């Protein structure tokens, strides 16, 4: 997928998209999602530098100072890694796995 183009918004019971560009409350909502899905949840983060990166919900890589905008970069989040991988395949999203949390 072209890095400049966003995939369709993933808003279902099991998958959500968070972006501060689309919703000023997205950072807080993403943090709540991470807390609620800390065991099985995974997300794709679109980085300016690395493209899409797959993370576990509780990855320490995203830890930022209090008050930072956690949804500054678009996030696509799903309850299970397999769902997220299917979403990425359907929308031709190329990604790599975070080297900090090493999602399997």
C-alpha cells in the first residue's frame, strides 16, 4: 500500500482505528484500548520513518511522557494478532514486527 494513503478505517467490535488527525480524543481512547486489550491485543503503527510496524498492545516501545499524543501516528488495533494480519493482507499493508515486543 502506498505509504501516503490511509487504509479504510477499521471500526468493528474487534478492530479500531485511532488517529489524532481525525479525532482529538484519539490519544486517550487508544490508551484505554491498550489497557483493555493488554493480553491479546495488537496494533499497527504508521511511522514516518519505518512505515507500518506491528506491536503488542503493551509494547514499551510506545511509552511516551505523560500528555504526549499517542495517536499522532495512525494506529490500527485488533483484539487478536491474526485479525490484524488479515486486515493488513486485505488492504495490502506491508509491515514489519517491532523489535522491542517481538509479536509472534
